[in-house]
C-alpha cells in the first residue's frame, strides 16, 4: 500500500484558512484516525488574528476548536469498535495558573502575555472534556484527551525575556526535554493501545493526572463551548445532547473517579459505560 506525507496549508489564526484546509482535506476522501491539536504561540505581544481575536485565544484555542468541530464527522466515520479515532490536544502546565475570564476572553481590558497564554491553555482543557462528553453521549468511536508535554527545548520561548532566552540557549539542552522527548506524551495519547476507548484524560509523562479543579466544571465547559460556537460561526452540536441534570448534579464515575452526569448512563470520560 503506498504511503507518504502530504502538506496542506492551514493558518489556525484565520477561521477562513482553517475552513479551506478542512474543505481540501475532505475532498481527498481519506479517513482521519488521529487529530493532534499541537500548534501554538506563547507570550506574544498584544496583537490580533485576522478575525480580530486576541492571538493566544484565537490561534491556540479557537483555531483548534473550529478545526476539530469541522472534522468531527470525518473522525466519527473513521473510528470503529476497538479502533477509535483520537483527538489529542496539547495544553500546558501553565493552565494550572490560568483563569478563564468569560467577560473578557479577548483580554481587551487588561493584557498580560502570560495570562493570555494560560487562559488559552485552560480553555483547551475545558474544550477537551466537553468534547469527550459529547462523543461519549453520542456513542461514537472517537476519544478526546489532553496532553501536557512538559518543558521542552523548542522555539516556543522566542518571545520571553532575552536573559531567560539566553539561559535556555546555553543550558536548555541540559535541563529541558528535547523536542523528541516532548512529543512522547502526545504520541502515547495518539497510538497507545492502553488508551483505546478512553477519553477525557489529562496526560503528563504518559500518565493520567488531574488538571485544574475548575476544568471539571461542566457548566463552565458548556458556556465556553457555546460562546466559542458563536465566535467561530458554527452550530452548537452539543445543544440538547446533555440533560440539564447533567450540569446540575455532578457525581463521580465509580470506575474512574471522574465526573459523570446524573440522568446520563455514560461516563463523560469514556466511550463505554462505567462498570
Ligand atoms: N515547549 C514547551 O515547553 C511547551 C510546554 C507546554 C506546552 N507546549 C505546547 O506544545 C505545543 C507545541 O509547541 P512547541 O514547543 O513545539 O513550539 P514551537 O516549536 O514554537 O512550535 C509551534 C508550532 O505551532 C505552529 N503554529 C504557530 N502558529 C500557527 C498558525 N497560525 N497556524 C498553524 N500552525 C501554527 C508552528 O508552525 P510553523 O513552524 O509552521 O510556524 C509550529 O509547528 C504548543 O501548543 C505549546 O503551547 C509547549
């Protein structure tokens, strides 16, 4: 079977570019088994995407939000029992200090490069959990997990203070993960048989760990999703999928110690019924 790599241009800082990319990809009529939402910028000066969104929020979060939503049908068609399609979203430990400012998601009142980056990474965790809830409720063979790659020696740090950049240049090879090592947890989420059918996990060093407490807030997940649909101009496919009790009563999935919706038989973190 012939195989190869093909390049398709996609500027995630542009909603129309993301749409065009999806259109071109779908014309190829090929399955999509793994989508890794990896692109990102960090601590850039205050500036806007072509659509007028603050860059961290627009690119890191909304770009991936739109891309994933537009590819959901292809992912669903590509997954099968025992071979789920997978969405892997790259967040960061920075999300632990992030705050989601629903009144000012674009940081227009007060801008901090670090705060804006942290908010975008926090939004990606909330998005992943809500996405997993949707996929599980629909019984689709697609899972969504979120990954923290650790501190990795890459170009991401190009906008930080010059002194820190110099230290990183001189000693980064010694105390930071190499790009290869930084990719390990994403690869684990993308291909590990141990994660077949398992979603809604926050993974660090190839292990599940807890994300910031607020990321498990179902109401916040739902609000962010709905607002993101408005901002990107797509229909909210989660509307009506979750019962209200889902967001009022939060209980623990007995198998996985994660939230499960009352009134819904599925654990939102898994595509199978909790045991
Ligand atoms: N490095 C770390 O310590 C660290 C820690 C935690 C989380 N992360 C996360 O890991 C992910 C990868 O970052 P990295 O460390 O590999 O940084 P990087 O070397 O700067 O890579 C960033 C990637 O994002 C792509 N990108 C930037 N703007 C884009 C746009 N508008 N449209 C499409 N793609 C765009 C870049 O593509 P081009 O090369 O074509 O510009 C590049 O492939 C990011 O989400 C980052 O937040 C990294």
